[in-house]
């Protein structure tokens, strides 16, 4: 991504898109202002759907955070600009939030179909900060879907977002699905397998969910009602607790990895606290807590004390696979 703020033409086009509900045909945007459309796509403020027909407006706050991070990592002279990058996008953030409020306030439950499903998922993912909980029934995951989600998932994991997914046993028999799960497990995502029927759904930051509403998944319910979300999260956590952990890396013939930076495990083994580790590595405490949760599952440690002993090499390597 180019380190710059959107120009006036790009700002005008972005406001037009959010005023239309946050989604526009690529063809229409290109007809209105091709330079501005391509510029917004390059900046990540308009998300180009994989099927090539639609554009979705991403939240400027996420863009501002990425811009600030890149500026902070560049020359020292740009540090002051980094401090003000998010503030300079405030007008765009207000336009996005105002449009979102108009579209959501009266519809805590909304039936969506076709491209609208991808549109809402892209919008919600652009606002996501903490976690995604996914229930993916069936056996083999479609190759096309895995190609699309791989880069996004790796990016989420790199930014400290926790990802957990539940599959059904048929996934264990499909080599591409096993390879995908092994790669993402090494990066920090957690997968488990549940031999029970369950509905396809994805929960984002426990504040929004997309739940399949048709056998072919061409319709879905967008859920933003807090009470319903609480129920969906409880259902996911119940299924997650009953699901089995799988050594995906062993199934794929790969070395077993925890997906946690070695620097963090060394500091944890040395007895540093979660807060001290976060300060030492320049990470948020939430990110460190997510890494510790992955280590506890990887080593099958019931407590942090038990994990510390295993990291110090006092206990033998566990036989329970990661999930």
C-alpha cells in the first residue's frame, strides 16, 4: 500500500459510495472517476471483491491505523505525520459511521443474498480488531474459498487477531484442506473437528455474525443484535469445547509448530508476566494473551504454571495435538 492520504477526488468518490450503502459496481465507479476508483482500491479504502463486479467501502479507521503504522516504521521525520494520520481521516470516518447507522439501526437482523453476503463480510472484516469465530460444516473446503481466505487470514493473524474454526470430520480426508489448516495453524489459527451437525456461521468481534440461511449458502442472515449474538457465541463456545483437537501439521507431513514467536516463548519460559512480555516485544496485552492461549493448547497445559514448566523442559513433550 502507498503511504499517502486520499486526495480530494478520492474522498469525494468514497463519500458517494458510503452514501449509496457502502457498495458499488466496479463498472459504475470506473465510469464516475477511474483514477479515484483505482486510487481508493490501491489504498484499501475500497475493497475489490474476488468475483470482480463489486466494490465495498472499508472503514477508514482500519486504513488510518495501517497508515500510521507504516509511517511510524519509516523515517523519523514522518513521525509527526503519523500521529495525525487518523485524525485527518476523521471526516471520512464520520461519513462511514453515519451511513452505517442509517443502514443498521432498524435492522438488527437482516436477510442478505448473493453479492450482498460478500459485501457485508468485507465491510465487517475491515472493522474487525479482535477475533473471528467460524463454524464451517461439510468436508473438503472449496479450493477457491481457501485461496481467497488464505492471504486475509494470514494478515489478520499478523495483526494479532485471533482466529478459531470448527470443521467436520470429512475435512481430515481432503489433502488440500489439511494442507491449508496446517499452514494456518503454524501461523496461529486454531482448528478443531466436531462430529456433529452444525450451521455455517462466522462471528466477528462478537458484535456481528453472518449465518447461513439456505442449504446452498446463497442466503444468509446478518446478525447485529446483541442478545442474539450472545446466544450464537455461546453455541460456538459449546461446540468448540466438545470438538477434538487435530495435529494438522502431522497429517500434512510437516514439522509441528505452535505459531507463536520464539522470542515470546523464551520470555514466558524465563518467568516474565504477560504485561512485561507485551512491553518487551512492543505488542498489546491482548495479542500476548492470544499467543499464550495457543501455547497452552499446543502443550495441553491446563494452567499457566504447567505451561511454564513445560516450556522450561521439565515435563515431557505432550502427546495431545494442537487444535
